[in-house]
C-alpha cells in the first residue's frame, strides 16, 4: 500500500497525521517515526522504504545514506521551524505580541506532525550524538540562532520593563523546553484539542516570564 | 585509570560530576553518557567498561546485558527521583509549598549529575523505544505515577482557588517539560550557578501556573 498520497494513515492502531502529500516529507516522517521508535541504529533503509510504501531505490533517489537521511530531515525540521515561527514573528513589532507569536507558532509547528510518540521530527532534532561532528555543528548552529531570536525578544521586553525578574538565558531555555516538550507528550486522539493546548501552554509560558 | 573512587573526573576537556563513589553508579553514569553521546546501538559493553575503568567481566558482575544495563539505570533514575522529590514533597502539607518543593527538588535531582550533554540519566529515561515492551511498560508506569503525583498537587491548588485557569494535564506536562529540559541545556562550568538556575526556573514555573 502506498502511503504517499494520503494525509492520514493508520500504523498499527494509531492514527498518524503525516506532514503532507510530498513524497520527501513522507520519507522524513516515517524515517523519523521509526528512528524514535526503535533507535536510529536499529532501523534499516529497507524498513523505511517499507513504511513509506516505496522501493529502496526510491529512497536512494532522494538521499545517499541513512545518516544523510537523518541530517536532511533535521535540516528540513529547522527550515519549517524558521518558515512557521521566525519569519512571521519578525513581522510583529510589539515585543509582547512577538513573544506570543513565537510561542503559539512553535507549538502549532510541532502539532502539525503527529506520530505515536508525539512529533518525531522535533524529538530527533534535539537528539545529540547521532550525526558526525560537522553535520551536528551545522544543526547546533541553527538551533543557537533560533535560541538567540527568542532571547532577543525577551531582551527587548526586559529593556521595556515588561519582563519578570529572570535571567534571559534561563528564561529562554525554559520557554523552549516547555514548548518542545509537547512533541513528546501529545498523543493522537488526546482529550484536549491542539488549539486548546496551544492556548494553555501560551498562557502558562507568558505568565511565567512576563511581569505581572 | 580507575574512576570509581573519584567524584570529579575529566573526560576529554569536559568536567563531569559523576553521581557518587559507588561503582554501580559510576557504571550507570558512564553508560548513560556514552548512550546519549553515540546512540545506544553504537555503544558496546567494552566501551562502557573502558570508560568506567573496570574490566568487562566487572560490568557483567552487575548486569547481564546492555539492555539490562539500560533498564537498570532507568529504574535507578526513577528510584533516585522518588527519593529526592516524591518522599520529601509528601511531607509538605501546604499545596503551594509542596509544588515548590517538587520543582526545586526535581531540578536539584537533575543537577546532581552533569555530563557533556547535560544529565544523561534524565535524557535516557525520556527516550522512547530503547527497551523491550514489558520493561518499557514498567518505566512508563513509574513515570505516570510521578505525573499523577505532580498533577494531584495542582488539583489541590485548583480546589483551593490558587491555580491559574489552566488544564491540569497541560499544566503538569508543561511544568515537567520545563524542569527536565534543564537536563539537556545545562553545561559544566556554565555562567549561572545551579542554585540560581533552580531559583529562576522555580519562579518561572510557579508564575506560570499559580493565580496572580
């Protein structure tokens, strides 16, 4: 069965929202899901091809090796994060609204992809030690750039007297931690809808770092 | 060189606070550090023996296999969490103080162990898919019991009108996410001391979930 043109697929008894119709995105999603479920070392390119419903040659049309696939899907995760979160937030001048935009859009970005263990793309991007040093350094640099973007927003709020009495680095890490953790706990068919979860976490996050 | 009787050891150019003098704890720490650095599948029992400074037979004296070692160190992580966090917090009757005790002690529990990628024990306990189903179910049940303990504390605060307008499950996940994320970002020799980080995250966490 080809899963390539289907947005909702059933794997075991779990509903999965695959990220899109694009074949490469389907490969990223199923590879990430298998990597998180079994550990990267225990997954073969054949396993991934079978999960996507294409031939092994079909996968090698897109990527050269398993490490190449892991690196490519991590970069894709960062591309989508920048498109969904950084670019829209840069258009927002007011720093409190910008912070809210970052938090909401990051949560929605994570919520777009839903596997049996949450969002496996987000989980993998935060997994240290799976890539060679140069490729890991590239991903780390992009994660640091995102960290600085969030931190700079908090710094503006601090200058304007709107931030609680918190260290900028600790506050930035705490916000990001709270946000990306949703990738690990949200389950398909959970009791609370994504929009409500986003509202709730946004309120908790802003309540934690803004002066009141 | 045996590292067994030393609390502070140098691995590469990074200072690591190993969790204690006990040989089994040293095995847990170095195994977890290697598992996180290289991925579980890429680490052999020989690598772990070398890192601890004992023979391979010395490791097999304590555990039967690599999966057994991973499971044993995850259970140890949960034992220490219950000892450091749940038991002291159960002695605190006031729910706001109990919540503060949970947050502070959980952060201090994570801060006790410090490797080059943060606290590798905490990171591994939250790694899905590395154990067989029965063992994973055992760890998951213990994590759920901890979740319920935190959630019950928030539920008491809600009944007393002291909780912000937040869903109990979302708030509990958000608090735990913010706390355990420290295991991934705190680095040896970072600019902010552990006590200060604990103060800051505690303030952010309470500000996020308590009514103000």
